């Protein structure tokens, strides 16, 4: 799973015939087999779910969009708003800079008639941060998180999430890698693992 922004340092290994598959984020600077999540589709489904329950002011909480997955999930958030005729607002996007609870609290400190009535969190770390930020908020705020997490279904209000089969990422990547080892010399492929929305309660609360 690539973390660096430029993967040309792997060109020597690639030219030498070393099979490689990138998981979760695509490589930059080289072409190689890649297995990704449907980040845009999953995020769009999450936000559309909140819109279907009456929300118009929906906050986004996530990492910097320099990170591929965060950028893709923000794109899905924007697509859902656009499909519902809701204008995108920069001021409802909370980039956490490593402090998701603080980002959530900043969104909720807005005037009562302007603060978000729902939140979409772009990964499980931000969902947990949001739960901490929401624990002493008097008005309930609907919440949908991308990524499932341990005990999410056991909270007082179980957390609605977008989840995916982590094992499928590995199985798909292994299949591609073994095909290369076996001599497949075709063009690099990109495969996408689907996501599903799991409604548990937190994403189904109506706005106040």
C-alpha cells in the first residue's frame, strides 16, 4: 500500500521483471496493477443516505485531499450533494490535520442555524474522533463513517458505516501478482472492490 507520492524509485525493479501490485492507492510515476476501493461510490452512497433522511447541511471530516483516498471520498461527497441540488460549501469541510475531534468541534461551533445536522467521516479514525466530539453536544447529529470499526454496532446509537471486504482486496491483489509470476505480460490492470452501506442507526436520525 503506497505511502510515498512518487514511485519511480521502483522502476529498476519493475524493469528487472519484479511483479508488483498496489493496493488501496494507485502508484505515481509508474504503471502497475492496482486494486482500489470504490471510494467515490461509497462516499456518494453515504451522503445520499443522509440526504434521504432530510439533511441539507452535511459536514465532511477527513484528511488532506493530498491523500488519494480522502480526495476520492470528498469527490463522492460532492457528487451526492450535486445530484440532490445542494450547493457545496467549503466551510462545511473539516480537514483534521491529525486532530479529527477538533475538526468536528469546529464545525459544530457554528451558529445553530448554520452548523451541520449530519457528518460524513472519510475513515474510521475520523469517525471515532467525531464520536468523541459529539459526546456532549445537546442536539443529535446524524453520522455516517467510511470504514467499519470494532464495536461500532454496540454503541448506544450504533454507527452507520460504508464497509468493504478487506480480504477481497488481498485476494484480488494476490490473483494479479500470481498471474504476473506465471508470465502474464498484459497491460497493467485496475480493479475496484465495491463498498456497501450498512444502516445501523446513527445515519438515520432526522435533522432537528
